[in-house]
C-alpha cells in the first residue's frame, strides 16, 4: 500500500490510523507509488483548492493504473477522509477511476473494502459515527525523525461555524478516553519523542465520559461576550484535567495543543494557569479569530464579538507573560465590506501574532453559508484583501520576532536546515522556526567533551536576527528542558 496525505494535521493522524489497521491485516508499505498494489489518498475538503489537487492527482494516477492493467495485477485506488465523505457519488462515478471510498469514521472497514475492490467491484463506506474515536488503535508514527508527534484526542466538531464543512465531513464531536491518550503519550515518550501536540477540531471542549464517577460534573459556563449554537453539556473529565495528566508523563517532553476555540477559554482559567506553571507545556496558543469585524463574526456564527476576542487576548497575555500567539483568518467572507476588511487589518496590528494562517474564502456546499448567504465578494477583491492581510501579518510578526534578538531561546532540534547542510533547524517554545550553525558545543552542565547537537536534543540559541517567519542565531550549549526551566 502507498499512502498519500493532503490537508491538515488531523489527516496526517488519520493516515497513521489507517496504516496501523492495514499493517495488522498483513499489508506492507511502500514509499514508491509505482510499486504499490493499492494507492490510498487521505483527502481534505476545507477549500476548493484542496479538492482540486485531488482531482488532478487522480488524473495523474489514471495513466499509472492503465499501465499496470496491461502489465500485471491491477492497481486499486482509494479516496479516504473528508473529500470521500463529501463527494462519495461523484468520486465513484467520475471516470470510474476510484475503486474504494472511505470516510473518516470508516477506517476499520478498510480491509473489507479492499477485499470487495479486489473482486472488481467498487466499495464505499462513508457512515459517520457518534462514538468512533479509534481509541484502541495506536497510530503508527510516520513523522520525520521521530522527534515530534501528534496525538488525536477527539474527532468531529459541534460548532457549526457558517463557513465550515468539518461538521459535515467529520461528524459530531466525541472525545477519546483519557486513559488511551495517556497510554499513547507514554509509548511515544518511551520511543524518545520529545514533543507531542494534542490534536482535535476543538480541543478545549474535550469531554471524556468513560469514567462513571465524573459523569455528573457541571457544564462549563461561557464568559461574558461569548455564546454557542449548542447547549453546553454536563459531565465528563475536561481538557484541563487531560493537559495536567499529559504534562506529568515526561518532564523532558514538550506539550502543545491545537486547535482550541476562543469561546471555550475564558472559564478554563485552569488551562491558562497550567500553561503558565508547567515548564513543559509550551507558552504558545492558537486562537483562531477568522475576522476582526463583529458583523462578519456574527455572519460566521463564531459566537463572539471583536471586543470579547480582544478581551480574551488581554486575559491570556496577563495570565501567560511572553505567550506566543497564532491565528486563522478568512479574507472575503460573504457580505464582507471594505470597512469589515479594515477591521481585520487593525486586529492584526493590535494583536501582533507570531504565526498566522490566512486564506481567501471558499464557499462549501452543505454549510450554512451555502444555504443562507451570498458569496458576493469578487475573486480579485478576495485576492487583494488576502494579500493585504498577509503583508500586515508579516510586518507585525517581524516586529514581534525582532523583539527576541539578543535573547537566548530554548530550541528543540528537528534536523538539518532545508537550505543548508551546515545549519540545523528547530523550533522554540513559541513554535517559531530557529536556524543555527551545526557546530560542536558543550553540555550546559559543563561536563564531558564537545559534541554536535542531534535531532531530539534541546539547545540554547542566542538570537542574532529575525524575519516574519524565522529566527537565526548562534549555538550556546546543549541542555535539557528541566535544566533550562530551572535557570529561568
């Protein structure tokens, strides 16, 4: 089997789950599409561009399939994930190229679907589940170098933001039992992984109902200025409890999480407190704003105003001094005026994010926006607004990063820099890329001979220059996460 992943980090995790299931069923994996008996594409539906990439790839595979058909055993092609969920009929019928289609909750069914495909029939399963979390399947990690890993803690989303296809392709929100998450993180720690990112569409609404004694806990209360389309649910162990437990497993392992929803933060004071207190929980938060205009936020059904969002940012910065912030923004949403756009520009200036993910709006079928709103911002206007947002974001991020020049940063080494074999690359606590020379250096404790930093090592780097995306610096010494925390 040859696996190809498109889209978000959830899809990387889905690829690992699918591979774990296939491996148990006697499949071996190849890194060469030409050698495969089965090619599986794990797909994304969030934007039109993502889907177009898959249609183009399927066209490319058409020739490979025809060649293989003449040569020996036929090649089977499968489409997995969000696009499979959204476009099942079209994928199966368009040019009859695809042999099987499996939605995000159907990976356990892959061996059966492949057996049906082997017999020459098309096979599909896109049933969404209310309880599938793949909790008992330990994903086979495929990330480079094995220094960092992603651990899925929940699936689906209940937020129903009007622009978003995710609730329709990934189904309702359900959380993995904490015990299975801790088991996976411990296994990764034993394998030498040094950074784990807890992954979910909406991690801070995590709710584990597997332990009976916690089923009667009160529902969380949203703070002033935040609302939600669904009723807050009582019972279960919450995200703060999970974060507390995960951070205790290995003091030398960094913990991150993504993506939280701003509405689930303010009364999660304990989450912000944990980030501030624990040396191994990164002082970095992803707070997707999407727009700086209250009017647009309302049309997006985000559940907060511009003012409430800015109040939250202030609260976060007061709780976690020096926090690094990242965000998502959509340019040209339905009905967005030039004034709305300027409000987003001013939000970018006011908050000054370290990392940003910015996109032009892409209308998706099934969403509330598709049913109720007009995609009335012309393409070229979307493009211009997006370019303006990116320019402002870069300018402000460069300023935020320049403030680190002269400071020493703790960096987790990931491997050689892509541009130069004589440099290493890693990330600091704020998840910003840091590049530094691959030189011999001593250990911070001053013991032992000089040595080179390897992937998985923590090093101190003195920052000498900064851009909007990267920090550059000189290597001071090798150290550990605990020792570095004790010095600060």
